[in-house]
């Protein structure tokens, strides 16, 4: 009986602590009048940073939280710091981040959705963020093992972050009907970005970014900033000065003992549509190279992603070599060769150290080569990109 009483007392204590924590969180939410929840397949981190930059430039004290290549908190002065995680990422950390934002007097909080499981995406919005403005960047087939099996299922999962009684902004060009149903269900208005709004972002506007940004990301961020009363020119100034996500595409050039190498860090592109787009974009900018090398970083715990990329890359502008690093490369190789890729173009560099992959790439570079890394940042991509970054000079992407 004493043991049962002790267990009951502990249970009551936990309930009481939970109630206190819940009340604290609701109080923090009420102290931050503007809460923007950013979700989507690609570009979440970029759009989060762009919106935050635009709001800061407009005089709104803004905190942003990203979970892209490196989880980061961005403070009202634009400075940022990495988020410490004693264990694996957990959506409950959003509570801690909102508490931080409230403690520094933030008027706005821009939060990148960090959940993949459909139920957790909905929970993140309905219980943790309770956004005043929702954003879904796009809907593309990725993480099909969690959100799939189809891209419509992905749309349904992403729609879980639709806010209640607010506005949901999107640049998605597909499955808008899914997002419209979700908005209607939660009493919100769906605002779809028009093509004219994307086209209104000029080449001169894009040239001010020192890294490869996407026009629709900028247009979407501008639309959200305009909703909050920030003039377009002011918002753009803030976006140009905002620090990019560490995973943003950058290009480094190096002269390595007479070899001219151009390395494009596109490891953050990992769904077929985004990856093909960036591959083609880089090829369009880089001329005069003897060879093209497509470098794919595979992960055995992301088999669907490897299969999708292997299946799709055969239809892209061709590379001279397809180098496969990381783990589970056989999944990519099997899919690519089944689609007709010449097996002699495949180079398997599974589980090699970054320095050894670097040498493998050099051996196939001839006198000059364009090399682009794709597939996954984590699992070796970030380390290899750092190696090129430390040996070369970054080119301005105008």
C-alpha cells in the first residue's frame, strides 16, 4: 500500500508539473504576437531566414529558429548560435526556443518545422507554435518512408501545420487542393503565390545574394513580410544582409597542382526535383570544364531517397562520372543502372574518408572538372564540403 501511495503521489506531481509547464508555454505564446511556422519539402531554412531578415529590417524584434544543416537560434540583432541537443532532436525543443524568444522580448518568432511524422507536424502547430501565419514552401516527393508513399501523402502531412483561424501562405505549385481543404478545415485562408509575384523578383534582386537562392523563396518571404507591413525595398535589404543557412548552395574554385576544380556544395538538395534543378543551374553557370562529376552522398537509412535519385539522375544532363559516397550506395547504383546508366560511369567510394574521396574525385577530374555534391549533408557531405571550402575560394553567385 505505501508503494501504491508513492506511485500515486509521483503521478500527481508529474501532472502538476505538466500543468505548470503548459501554463508557462501559453503565457510565452501570448507574449509573442507574431508567430510564423514554416514548413515544406525544400527551402524551409532559407525562407525562415529570409522572413526573419525582412522583419528585422522593418524594425520588428525577431527571433528565428532553423533546423536545417545546423539547428540554430537567430537573435533580434542577427547574431546566431547553435542549439545544444543532449540527445536526438525532439519537437518539444520548440517549447524551449519559444521560451527563449519571449525572454529576449521578441515581437515575432519565425520557426522552421522540425517534425517529419505527420502526427507530430500537426502537434507542433496545434500545441506548440499556434502560428499567426503559416508557410508551406512547396510540396515535393521526399521522406516518402515517413510521409509517403505518394507526394499527395506528403502534401497531407505538410498540411498538418496549417494554423487555426489565420493565413497559410504557399509557393507550392501542386496539391493546392489538399492545402485548401486543410485551410478550410481549420478556418484559415490559403494564400497562393502567383507566378507574377515570383517573376517580379528581378535578376538584379537575386544578384545581391552571395549564394544560390531561389526566386520563389524570396517572393514567398516578401509576401509574408508585406502582410506584416514591411515595405518591399526594406524587406529585401534585410534579406540580402541575412546570413544564409550553412547548407545553402555555394561554389568554391581551387587550383590543385595545375588542375582547375569547381566544387558546388549542393548536398542539401536531396529530392529529385530540387536536385535536378540545381544541377542544371550549376551546369548553366560553369563553362569550359573538361569533365562533369556528379557526386552523390548516400545514406543507408535513407533508402527511398537513394532509390529516387538513382532512378531520376539518368534523365538529367549527363555527367562523365557518377561518384557514390556514404553508405548503402548499392541502392542508388541498382536504380540508376536499371534505368540505363552505363555502369562504367559509376565510381563506388562507399565509407571512404573525406580525404580519400577527394583523391578519388581528383583522379577522374582530368585537367579541369566541375564537381557537384548532392544527396545528403549528413553522413560525410558536410565534412567533404569543408575540405573543398578550406582549399579553395568562394565564388560570388551573381
